[in-house]
C-alpha cells in the first residue's frame, strides 16, 4: 500500500526531528532552572508556566492554532501590521509550515513537563562536587559541563533509548486534530493511517497487522539502541 509507505516515511521524519530538536530542550531548560540560585520564587513561577501546556488537551490546542494561524487570524494580522507580509498566509494549509507547526507545538506542550525528570536527577547531585569544582577554578558553565551533565548521564541515556524505541509511534491526537486535506501528504502518520484503514474502512485484520509491525519495529529499535549505548556510553537499560 503506497499510503502505508507515505505514513511510515512521515512518522520517521517527525520522530527524527523531534529527537534532534525536541530531546535536548528539556535538558537545557532543566539546567537553566537548576542554575537559578537564590531565586526560588521566580524559579517556581517559571516551572509552573512551563508545565501548564502539558495539561491542555490537544482539542483545545488544535482549535487555538487553527484560529491563530488562519489567513485572517491574529498572527497574520500582526505580520501585516509590522509590514512583514502584504496579505494573509494559511500556515495550516501549507506542507512546509505545517511540519514546523507540528514540531514546535509538540515541543511547547511537552518540554516543561519532561524537564521534571532531569530536575529530579540534578537535585541528587552533591553540593560538595560543585564546591570542589569551584575550588579548582571552574566557572559556571564548566561546572555544568564537568559536574551536572556527567551526573545525569544515566538519566539522559535511559530517556534517549526510550525515545529511540518510540520513533515508530506518533501523537495520534495531535496529527488527527491538526491535519486537513491540503496537507494530507505530510500529515499522514502510522497511527492516523491505522485509524482510517482499520476503523473507517473496517479492515480490522490489516489494522492489526500494522499494529503488530509497529510493535516489532519498536522492539528492534529498543534492543539496538540499548546495545549501542552499552558499548559507546557504558550505560544501558538492560
């Protein structure tokens, strides 16, 4: 089925972009928060604001983005008023801008909540290690590079392996609610494809086969990523 190969390609493309762009952002955000010394009130406010998008439903987010990014929406009006565009542009109907919207909206919704794990790992780092680095003449960024990052290496490795194993998966709600017929070629991912082929067309056996394919590939990715990590980084899940 040509549509399956299109869905597989899109799924891997989005997963790869999320891994390259989205995976480091919670780490960087957690490090920046961890470096806020004697600013606990400000730190709590920033954390709360960054966590909030995680608890918003994709139905609300999709509705907001569709209105905000429409050719007559607020974002286009701002661009026109600033002289950056002469007329409205349908961001949700253009494949290139749609890919960008998918990636950025996914990162915006998840990076704050994902940073909790890294902040928890950083809270267990001994203060004496930072004091020793300070005595050795290390500046703030050197302490991050030589103390913070090595101390959370295991956490980063485990989450990276799990992220790689989930590359064949995608956020069904996000793609299902944000997609439209004008961007179907880049919006079709395996989860949405399985829904259409299995439920809408009632091809239950074929949909089950696609689900089994996803499980097998995820298992292979998990084992491969774990094996490479064990050899290269000396860290692994099992």
